[in-house]
C-alpha cells in the first residue's frame, strides 16, 4: 500500500510539473543559481527576466559614461577597485539603444572609490562612469531593475 501512495505522489508531482511548464513556469519556479557568483553560461552571460536583468561586468579599463533612462543599477563589487563617478551631465551624449545613452565622460559628477563588498545603487536617469587605474581590474555583479 505504501508503494502505491508513493507512486501516486510521484505521478501527481510529475503532472504538476508538466502543467506548470505548459503555463510557462518552470517546475523550480524559475529559480536560477549562479554558483560561486558565475552565470551558468560563463561571465559574459546576461539573464533577462523582463523586469530585471542580471550580469557580471569585468573591467580592465575605464568605461564610457552611461545613462539608463528606465533601469536602475544595483551593483555589488566582487573584486578589485575603481572610482565611480555619478550625477552631473553626460558629455557628448549618443543614443546607443532604446532608453540608453553613452558618452565620452561626465561633467559635474561626484567621484567615489569602490571596492570588494561595496554595494552601489544608481537610480534610473543618473549618469555614471567607472574608472579603473592602469594595471588593475574590477569585477562586479549588476542587477538592472526596470522602472514601471
């Protein structure tokens, strides 16, 4: 009798998993695990969930000035050090994608040093740029949250 109950439970769970997949929901609820902070597809993988995106950025040189019109960046520094400049105005702004602006620099921003363990929140619409000293690197995890 116990075996019949276990088989019934397994069949019910399997049906629930197939039903969830048919409705576009993975059996695990859509959970994604990045073991040791590395995406399953490697450091260049981005995971887009519609209302937020996850990615790892590794820099060995200065970045461009950026402004995301509808996405906030929540950044967790994993390793290395850099200077991040935020605020002010993007110099020589160019639209590079929908709701995305890049430029050669920032005028009138505020610079702050960042390092491992630091968390940086950059609201949508705020210019920002990373500066990496020659011969150094920085790696950080980014959650891009789309404004509703």
